[in-house]
C-alpha cells in the first residue's frame, strides 16, 4: 500500500503541474485565484516560457502580470530565451512598462543577435530608458530603417541626457524638413511618441503639412499630445479633414470636450 501511495502521489503531482500550466496558458485563469509558492511549479513555468508557443507564453505572462512580483520578473527575463521574436518583443515591452530590473548586456545581446526590426526598435527604447552608454545608442540615429530610427529618436528624447537629446533633436529637425514625404511621416510618428518633451511647436509647424498621409499622422500626434493650444488649431481644420480631426479629438480624450 505504501508503494502504491508513493506512485500515486508522484503521478498526481505531475498531473497537477500539467493542469496548472495548461490552465494558465489557455487564458482561463485569474491571477488572484492562486499563488505560486513551490519551486516545482515555478520550474515548470520557466521551462514553458522558454519552450512554449507564442500565444501560450504570452497568456502566461499576461495572467501572471502582478506588478512588482519577483516571480513575474524572473519569468519575463527567462522568456527572452524563447526563439519566438513575438515573445521576445512582448517581454521587452513588459520590461519597459513595468521597470523590470534587467542587465544592459542582456538587452544588447538581444539587439545584436536578432534581425526583427520591431524587436530591435523595442530594445532600443528600453536601452534608452535604463540609460545605457550613449556611445552604443547614438549610432542608431543614422540607421536607414524608419522604425529603428523613430525608436532611437523618441527613446533619446524621452529618456536621454541633455547632450544626447540635442543630437536626437537635430535628427528630428532633419526629418521634419525633409523633401521626402516618407521621412516627414517618420517625424510625425515620433512626435506622437514623445512624453514630457516639449514638442508642441513641432506639431504646430507640421499641421501645415500638405501631404495627406503625413497630415493624418500629424493630427494623430496632436491628439495624443492632448494640448489645448494644439486642439484650437486642430478644430479649425474640421471643414477640410473631418475624419482625421475627429480622430484627433477622440485621441485627446476629455481635454477636447470644451472645443
């Protein structure tokens, strides 16, 4: 009987761990329904975020997202070892949003060893936020890829030091005044990503844009800025570009109500 109990306990424990992983990764679990307080479950979760499929791992990270949980931080960093670029990108975004402590060397390795433009852009933003050595970031201001260039400029302007911000400001000015509409569109997109940076004067300038696609992006950036002075100018364009002006007002939220 003792031998049978030992075998039974071992098998039940394995099935229990499998059930937890399956339930968490299938998005049917609430984070408040349980606590991870044993090493075996944590070990299984770490293995799963490295070897699991995209939706499975992303669901695990979202459900276990509990703010400042050490377990959650460990799982996010472990998920960087997953071969999926989508999972790596999700992990990088979580590191940036949640201020998860991470070594700059780990992020640099991800940046160098991956070809995904979207992933590289996310890593650059995060490196800027944790104030990595400027000599590593500044060369990306000359990158020809629009997404990487935009991430570098906005990352430096949002999180960089005064000296590096001047370099990024120069790059932004060049994009804004470029004869190439695609480069002006990059500038318009950057203006929508800046937080706490005084970019209203740039948006006001670009609201005069004649190229329709660029103007659409500028109006979206004006909405995200949620600034009263900008909204006064945006509302004047209602008769010429109703759809994009309404979208801009929508993005600005309750600040737009008086207008």
